C-alpha cells in the first residue's frame, strides 16, 4: 500500500507512531487498488501482536508463508 499499516492508522487518527506500534493499531486502506487478500492482512496482523509471547516464531511464519504462496499462486 506504500506505507506501513501503523502509518495509515495515524493518518486517519493522528497521534504518535510509537503508540500505534506499541498498541498494534493496524489499519488497512479501503477501496485501494490493487486490493490485497484478507488472508494477507490477517497474516501481517498475526505477526504484529503487541505481546512478544503471542507473536509467532519464525518456523510458524515460514509454514504460513508457504501456505499463502500455495493458495494464491493457483
């Protein structure tokens, strides 16, 4: 989309980029062309959990990326 999901959230609400990151305030532009699949949005949000213990490990991310590639390259 050309900006991070945190910057987009700030553009609409103002505030601090650091607070947006710490609070995991993620927002995606509506009606943007090209539109990315919801599965990709969910994947990015999954990796950006505010609590470190809740974030996926790299092994889990690799598995998920492989599944996304298989799903969207058909």
